């Protein structure tokens, strides 16, 4: 089983801890690259650690910061990463089906764990549709 890579800054730390427990309780292997506490930290540091492992293991990442915006921007700076900030199950489904997203970004300060669990499971269980979406997703790496 491929690991799911978790990364957050201080703004996503609390929710990340809950997400980690949820994933482990449901049998997922998890690699947590930090942050390791809620002290102020910079999300690009943890995004870099996380995306390196997502690409190395060809797996999914779940990255968090306060609003989810900063860590998604930092993550998408790297070829091969398709990070999507998802606020609900529909966004998670579309991120996977239409964009082949491999990193789910969540807003640590604005999403309760019950909602995060639903979004995560939809993201992990939804398949990329391919077809006419494939050329579009291939363009991402050529930009």
C-alpha cells in the first residue's frame, strides 16, 4: 500500500492531527512531514517536503494550512503536482475526475473534521476519468 503524505504549517496542524488519526484508524499508511506542532511555521517548507514524497511514491498527498490557499499555491509550483483546494465533496470529486489531482489541500482553520473526513474519502475513492480530460491535464506539466 502506498503511503498518503500529510503536510501542514501551523494553521493546519490541529486538523492534520485529526486527519492523521482518521486515516490510520481506517487502515491507511501515513507519512507525516510536519509541522510537528502549532508554533508559527512557513507552508512552503512543508509543501516542498510533501510534494517530493508524493512524486517519489506516486501517491496522494493531503496538505493543510490555515485557509488552504498558500499550501496549494506552493505545491502547484512543481511539475507533476496537481494540488486542489477542496471545500466540499463535489470539489473533491471534480478535482479527481477532471483534473487528476494528486494533492488534496484543506483549510485547517475553516473545516470541521467531520466534513474533512467526507472530502478526503471522496478524493481518495474517485478515479480520474481520462478521455477528453487527459490532454488538458497533460498541458499542466507543459506550462
